[in-house]
C-alpha cells in the first residue's frame, strides 16, 4: 500500500461511516509517520482502521471495503475494521500519534502509530510477518532495539506474554548483530 491508496481507503471509510477520525493500528501506519518508507515496509494490501467515534463502525468498514469486498476486488487493497483494543500498546501511545490529513483524504484524519509504538504492538502480536517487519524497521534505523525495549517496559503485559515478547526481541537483536 502507498500513501495514495491509504488516502483512498480513508475517504471511503469516512464516506461509509460518517466518521472522520481513525487510528491506523497496523503496519500501514508507517505511511503517516515516515516520509518515503522503504518498500519492504509497505507490502501489505490491508490497512487496519479503528474508528474513534463509534467503534462498532469497524464492522461496517469490514463489510463495505474489507477483504473480498467489491472495493478489494476493484482496487487490490482494502481496510480491516478493528478496535483499538486489538493492539497492545505502551503507556502514552496516544500522545505520540501523528495525524495524517491531506486534501486527498476527503476530510478524514488517520492517526498513525509512532514507529516504536508500532514495533511494540507487532512484537507483542508475535507473528512471523510482524517480527520480520520489526527487523526491517531496525535495519533501516527507523527504530532501535533499546527504544523498543524501553517502550516494552511501559507496556502492560501478563508475565508469560512479557517473557515471550522479550524473547522475540532478543532474537531480533541477535539476528541484527550477526
């Protein structure tokens, strides 16, 4: 996904829901925080949108412009309606959101996760694709291992999940140092 596609999804989501503010929870939040991000960070065809004013609008987004919808079939990308609670984020993440509102968003604003907050959310999720995404962020110098570790300390996690998350970070750090 590129910035023009994100703007298109925002216009469509706003038109469908009547909501004009969304938090971009997933990897495509990088489009609103990093000018010209590396292409290996923009491979997803999905943007995770959490509507702010009416969380139940996530279902409307999924049904209208979600995966396998006519929107997806026509344009090759889509929105996944999510709730903010679908991501585990460090304390204070809200104060670090970056707003993306351009003439091409149709008045909608995407509130994008700061890259280190995004890395923490992906690290906690722990999917292979998420770990690979974090590794690319580190390799390009967009986040640091120490920064992730610091934010991870400010993230509320149950102990078994914390241990698994910290182990994933150690593996990323080791692979980066090799």
